[in-house]
C-alpha cells in the first residue's frame, strides 16, 4: 500500500503536469486521480478503509483496499431512519467526502433533521467525520426532508446520497 507522503508526491507531480487522469494499481490497492479545473486536492488515506477525497470543483483521488464487510447485524434503532425509496423528491443531499455519517452533534443530543423537517440551503443536516475531523454538511437546497438514506454511524462514500428533499 502506498504511504500518504507518496500519494502527496504523486498529486504534486500530476498537478504540475499536463496529465488529466492517472491510475496506479499494485497489490490490490488502486489509486485514481482526475484533474478538474487544474487543481489536485487530497486527504491522507487511513488503512485499511477505502479512501476517496474530492471537493465539488476539484479532482478526484481515491485509494481502495480489498473491502471487508463487518459481520455485525444492525440493531432496530440503527435501521429506523432508513426509509423505502417510494417517496416523492426532487433533490438529494449527497456526501462531499468519504467518512462516517452522524445524524447528531453527539450521541446524547437530538438529531439535526428528521423526516418531515423543513430545511434551508444553509441548514446543517448531519456530520461526516473524516480523519478525526467533524464536517457539518449543509442541505444546499430548501425544502422538506422526505427520506434519510443512511444509518447513523455508517461509512459513506463521496457523492453518496444521504437525504432526499422535496423542494419548495
């Protein structure tokens, strides 16, 4: 597996070159980089979790290790927020990064939003923890939360839908 410093060096080299896309695979590890708008940005990888870092207008960098699924069964409480996909919606709030999804600021506090709550574009709807940093995720759309697609404490990927919103 590549070290964080090695990945950073590759990113710098790609950023300074005319290369728009780069892919490297060895020993079950795959690193892909794609330039968009001429800048490369990444976050250090945490082994053995798959890591993918990409800001909206910036390039994609992902490192994948062989995936291992946990053998724990989710409890009823964890599965409660997940709804069926028959709801009417016209927007999705997606994860801007890879990390762990949390519905509340701490385990002993109320969730940011529930189904039926009204949100504005700047309303915080959840937290995604990435590398010990807790990032507040805003709705970026005004409307009503009609579905919560992720369980509390679940690992989310870049671009994965978290909430479905019916716009006003």
